[in-house]
C-alpha cells in the first residue's frame, strides 16, 4: 500500500489519488474515519456487518466484482484501520490541538 504520510483532510488521503478503484477508496476512507475517532475520543465500536455492507454496496454500485470472502475483506479493512490508527496515535498532539475560540 503506497502512502506518503500526508493527511490532507479529516477523512484521509483521498485527495492523493492512491486508489485503484472506488472499493479501495471506500475502504481507506472508512478505516481512516474510524481510526481518527478512536484515536481522538479513545473509544470506538467497529461493526463487521456495517463494514461489509459498506464495502459490498460500494463494489456493487461501481460494478466491481469482489472475489474476496467476507473474512478477507475484513482482514483488509482492519489492516488499513491499524495502519491509520498507529499513524494517528504517533501524531496525537496534532489530533488534540484545538484552535482558540
């Protein structure tokens, strides 16, 4: 997986054009969003059913044939989530900085 470490938006590196297809984009954006919330708020509920529904629906709406089993899709998602979670935890001071109001 190629990623240069820059995070351009809260939802992840979607502006960098690193995805092969919409399924990869959805997987990365969702995993990043969940990792961001878990790193920032120190909690999180991850639903395998929700993850699979998101990925399968994205694939179907973009005419992408998914040959991976549910287990393989979940393994990919959780590997991506773990990558982003570690990245964000290492940058924790950046996450909790708030602009003065």
